[in-house]
């Protein structure tokens, strides 16, 4: 198996590097990656320390530094050690500044300032936690998005991901033999989305879940026929209320959330 030492260097939290690295490395599943991560890099001494590590353990370098002097020092050092060094932000920032005709600022971590957007995300996360798994139905109409689905269809993680985009999301479980709460059926403000999953895949996930909890007995929760019927009833419910449906069988949480955000924005555009 091929191995790679990946040096990730940031003057902020390093989240941008993490996202880009993850998106790229998934295309190389047979490569073993050893990540070396530096965050909050703000001075020459830190860059010197990093360069010493790169010299000792050469690898692929990606970085986000807005300070031109630190960038020049890092790039020069990597060139000396003959290792690839990729600047993820400055080429885009430079072109954007040229296009706008505006001199850019050199503030590390500007995207993480505690502005109105930051506090809206915190409020959205509080909303998600308070409205997880059918809780607090009295104000469900305050939600931006409501996810419906049977057990283990990624409702909660998708809601948490949406909260990080400032979306107040709630989720309501569909339980065999139990009617949905009237509050959810009457809700008119939120976008309501139904989630489905291949029954065979759902059985596998539920079995693994029960095994982790120490349960081994056979129940309808993992019976293939019962689970297939459960999914059919959920789909019937979605069709009855004309709710959009997303099959999450082969989707990551990020992909499901992206589809929901697209539907949500389309709904806002139509309303305006």
C-alpha cells in the first residue's frame, strides 16, 4: 500500500484544510495517509519549527496562510527540501481582489469571527437538540426544516449538519403502529422532507446497532419483512402529504444535507 505524509498548516483552525484534504483523499482509497497538522500558525518561529519537521519527514504540504511573509518563508523552505507545497487560499484571494478592484485584508481566521451568522448557527444547534426525535412538538412550526423517517435513516446527524448552515431543523420518527403528532401534520412553515433507505441496508445497520448495545434477540425491528413493510408505510405517508423524498441509502450526511438545502432554497425562491 502506498503511504503519504500530509502536512497541513493553517493560521486559523485548519477546518478549510480538513475539508479539502478529505474531499481529495477519498479519491485515493488505497493510500495510507499520515497527517501532521499545525494550526494557529502566526509567526516566523512556528514556521521554522514546521520546516524542521518537514525536512525530517518529507511529504505533501498544503497550507492556508494569509500573511505574505510567512507564506514566502514556507514556500521557500519547501522548495529547498524539494517537497510539493500548495497554497489553497491566496491564488483565489488574489484573483478575487483583482476582479473586485479591492485590496484584501490579511486577517487570519476571519471566517470564524463571532458575527450574526455565528450566533444564528448556535441558535440553530440549540433548536436541533431541543427538537430531536420528536421532542418539543409545541413549536415545531418554528423550524425551517423537518425530517421524517423510520429509525436509522440519519435524521439526527443530518439535522446537526444543517444547523451548522444556520438551518433550524427538527426530526420526527415514524414508528410502526403510532400516528404522527398532530403538530407535525399541521405545520405549514417548515419544509418537510421524508427520508428513505433500502430495507436490506437498514436491517444491517439496525443489527449492528443492537449488537453494540448488547442485544441479540430477534425482533420486528430487524426482521426483513417487517422492515420492508415499515418502509412501504413511510413512503405511503410521504406520498399522501406530497412531501419531497430523499433516498439516503448511498448518500453521506453531507450529500443528504446538500439536497435538502437545495430544496429549501428553491422553496424560499418560490415564496419570494
